[in-house]
C-alpha cells in the first residue's frame, strides 16, 4: 500500500504540474510546425504517410486507438506489481528509472510546449481518437484534465521502453528480446494516431538512456548454491587423509577412510567407513 500510494502521489504531482503549463497554445503550435520541418530536414518518415494506410481499415484504427488508451497504464502497473513480488531489487531500480524519466519529461514539457501532429494543421493528419474512438482527450480548449500541448517527449514510448528494459533484465533466453515489441508497437501507435512525432519517441529513448546511466545498477541477486549433475549442492565428495592406526592395531597397517553420504537426503549425515588394507611389500 505504501508503494502504491507513492506511485499515485508521483503521478498526481506530474499531472498537476503538466496541466499548470497548458496555457501556451500558440507557442506549442509554432513548435509543432518547427518539429515537422526538422524531421523533413533529417529525412525522417512522414507521419501522415504512415497514417493513410491505417485510415483505410476502420478496425485497425479502433485497435490503435484502444492500444493508446488502454495499454499504457495497465502494462506499466502490472510490470511494477510483478517486479515488486518477484524481483524487489529490480522493482526499486525500475521505479526510480520511471520517476527520473517522468521528471525529465516534465521539465521538457515546460521548456518546449509542443502540439501533437493531430493539432498541427501543417502535418495534415487526422485525429483518429475523436473521429473513430475511443477518445482519450476532449477539445483542447475545454480539456481541464490533461495538457495536450506536451507532446515532447512521448511518455507512452518512454514508459513502454522502460518496462521492456526491466523485463529483459529479469528474464533469460533469447525470447526475452520479444519484450521490445511493446515499445515498438507503442511508437507505431502514437505516430499513426496523430498523438506524437517520431522525434517525441526518439527524445524519450535518449532521456531513458541518460537516466539509466545515472542510476546505480542494482546488486545482482544472490541465489542458492549451484547444483551439479549427480552431486547435491553444498555436498562435494571428499577424501580425507589416511588416519593413524589406533592403538592395538598391528604395526604396518593403516586405516583409509572415505567420506560416504547416506542415501537418504532427509537425514543428510555422513558416515565414515573404514577399511583395513594390508601394506603391499
């Protein structure tokens, strides 16, 4: 409950600060046109060219809008809860990573107010959420719950990439790289729905990389002792040196002792089997 309250408090602070800077529409629209021209200068793909094929299939439009509306927060929350239960050390590192990324994004929202492509007339893109649904935002002039002029950077992409990084770190095998499908799908969705530019996702990835470099790496987990085939962990087979013959044994004879483990693992005790061998002449 403490962790949930902390995450909720951080999110509310972020939302309140973001809404407080939502009164610079003219500056945000001008920055949107400037970002679109910079992307053309660097020959980045045209966002409108990616959206046109999507508009031909209404089902795909609904799926993209639903992914944008319903996957972002639940996926992040499920990841954090699972890490908290199964990997507490990695959970703490992931929470700090998300907090650092969100704080950096909030600073950029104040410094660079940016209108999304769907609100920038120069891009010629369609607001798929308001036209086809489900819609996340209302009209920007009357929307008091969110700041629609804070497209730089894309926290949808940043959080999705942070989730993928955390899950790749705690899973093994080659299939762990499939977690990257989540941020890739998120990037395509936020662009084709007209909510973000390509540069919004690129800047989010750069900020996340900087945050990961600044944060101290979590300590590696200390697991149980490794097991080898045929040998129980922590029970190496040993041979003890030959013992001195006790008093009463004939001279020239010695005792060789082997440490033998009892067959029952429940007992887990050792017994010493001593055998006498005649000295070879």
